């Protein structure tokens, strides 16, 4: 009989899918269920020491085991995808990973700069991530709060969290994470360390560079671009970025060293922290041995603290969802200093909420996911909220945003674009109205040489009585350089270029006129008046032969 009670009814012997992993069969009026049969799988032994992960098929029913492709680097130390570790110290740019056969146009380059020969010195590094011809650069800059991680996309400075069609970029202040969802790639950067995690499904047997070939074999991790297997220290020079300058030190000559006295084994206590109970939870997913080895080498051969090794291991653990509060176990050696407005948290969210609601909504999925992935960073203190990712300011309440993008408190007022604005406490919004200007009330301006001038002082207009560019004489205006008539025939007057400090008008300049016409007269100034006068002081006598003599009054009893 058929299965008539089903909706829709099924014929006897009919098989249909209940879900992607379950089939149903109508058998004599009854329904039987059967699950998809999967081949038994044995977990492989991963060369990098990590626990194999289950990778399910497209239907999500059956899985196979894969070894993760995870590459780490810090302070010149490298751990390849398959767990091989080595060290190089040069001021060069290297290709960390690129595809042997290009499928996704994916590449990561590391650029060391401003590094000296002292391995104990701070040596910043930049990462360049290329995907589909788009470049993300992770680097550092010096600010008032110290060294800060920064992100550039297509040479434009961006502020995480950030998301577009290709990249999802987040930051905790101490650590930047770049995810490329389409190819299941993740790059983590702290300024002094990095990690690159790739999908073994997409990249197995198709990676090359300093991170090696992801194929669960250490034997071919240090290979040249031509495929030749070499020593890692030699192979590194084959992966120099051809677009960057590099100063490779000369290879030292081989010499025979005299027998040395056996030295005591160097086992720095700070490096042993990674093998201790502090990191015990992480040991089962990320083996500490390669990190301990590099840490021991750094500390024993130089004056480094070992903190960068611990930070690199803690970051690798965080990428696996295990957050370790490790800095408190270093006796103050590896203290993290945050900007004054923020506090250090060993296990904070990798996306911090802000006062921007649209920002929070856009990254809500990341915010929810961040509850399962915690990592160290600098965050706003309890009771405060990050105002915006670009400002980095922590505020007690998300009130208003000013025109400069900075926060404004309730009832705070300011002026912008001739608007008087206030952060309204009821609506938590910015309310503005035009600036109130006084009614223009100019002073009387009817004197010669003065005029009314319209002026704008900020947002308001005003009228002022100001002097013209003229001279004034006998209530008449004269332009600079023009003749000013005077009743005194003993002088010539012009409108000068200098200003009268009292009236601010141009001053009249007068000079005595010397001519025979005025023989027998002297020019005398008159107190309180602009011009003086000519006073007759001598007699002028004309003699035969057109000879003229001037005789002072009273000389020789001469009377004019």
C-alpha cells in the first residue's frame, strides 16, 4: 500500500530527501529513514603538531580530516605552514606566501624597515596583502600615545572595523585581523608579529614563499621558486620582493673554530611559560614547542625579553578561540601600555561597539561572532563607549556629534556655519538655529572725507563710518597727489600719501615757494592753522640795468 497519510502522498517504494543528509522511503504504507553513509575517516598526523580539523562536504553530511595551514612570524622567526621553524635577520622585503598556480590572485609580502644589526632592537614590520589586485597594507606609525597600528586600503587610511566585497578588517588596538571570506583566508598583525591562516581545502599543494608549501610535509617547506629544496637560510634570498630594495649582508667566510668549553644549558624562565599551565588549554590545539624554541634562541643569543614570542603564541591560540591571560605571569616584563583613555583587557572582543548605531548594525554579525573569539587589546573602560573608530574617544554617554565629528555633551552649545547649535538632552540630537545678529545702527557719517562702509564680522553684518582715501581742506575732498589750493602765495600744497594719525585722512603737504616775485617777504607759520602766511620784511629797490636790491627795513634810514 502507498503512504496516503503523508502530505504530499507518497507511492509505495518512493524515496525522497528529508534533509541534505537523510532519505525517507515509503515501504508498505510505512516510512523508513536512512542517513547518508559516510566513509570512515582516520585523523592524520599533522606535521605542524596541530589537531586535525574536520572539513565537511558541500551537503554538510560527511567529513574528511585536514591539517591546518597556519604560518607564524615574529622578530625574524618563522614557523612554516607545516611547522618548520627558522630565523633570518635582514632589512628586506620577502614574499611570505603566494600561489604556485594562480587561482585567487592572493599574495602576502613582509617588509622590514629601519632595522639595525642588533637583534634586541625594536624592528617594526609592514604586511602587504594582495587579493584580486586590491592591496591592504598593515603598518605602524608614531603618535602621542606611542606606536599605533594603522591600515591602508588602496593607499587610503581606513579605521577598522571595515567591510567591503573582499575584506573584513577588525582591530583591538594591539592586533589587526584581515579576513578574506571568499577564499577562507585570515591574516593577523600586531606590528611585531603576524600569522597567516589559509584553507587547506583551497590552498593545499599550491603555496610557496617563506611560509612554505602547505602539504603536511616539512621536507619541501624551504624550496626555491624553481622547486629546488634548500636550506631555509639560503632559500630566503630567493623570495625577496623584486619591487623593494634590499641590503643583503655578505656571506661570512667559513672558518674553523677552536674547541669551546661546554656551556650550561640556557632555558629562560619566560620562555618556559608557554609550556606551563598558563597556556595548558592551548597546548592541545597549538603546540608550544616551535614558539619555545624560537624564544629560547632569541633570549639566549641576545638581550631580547622573549615577550614577542609569547605574544605570537598567544595570538595563535586566540585564532583558535582560546584566550590566554599570560602577561600577568611575566613578573612585569611584558606589560602592555594602552592610550590614557583606554584599558588593557587580555580577553576583549575583536569588534568593539561604538556610539554609531549604523556602524553597530553593519557589523552586528561580527559583534555576535566576537563573543566566541576573544583576544587582547586596548578597550574603553567599563561604563564608557567608544565614540567612533576614527576618534578613539571613550564617552560616558552617546549624546551628540559635532560638525568636526567629535562628541558633544548634553546642553553643550557651539557655533558653526552661522548656526547656533546645542546638543538637546530630550532628543539626544543636534538642534540649530540661525545666529541672532544685532540691528545695524551706524553712527552719523556726514563729515567730508568719511563714508558708510558695510562689513561682515563672522556671521553678522554691520555699518561703520570710515575715512576715505582723500585729503580734506576747507570741507573739500582732494585725491592723493592732487594740488590743494591755498590763499597763501608763499607756499604750494599737495594731498600727500601720509595719514593724519588723528583723522585717519591723508594729510596736506605744503612747501615754501622761492621766487623773485616774493622778494622782500618771509614765510611764517601760523599756530593752529594748516598753512602759514608771507610777511613783508624788506624793501625791493630796482636800479638801472635791471639790477634789484633788497634792503632791510630801517637800514640806512630807508623806508619802504
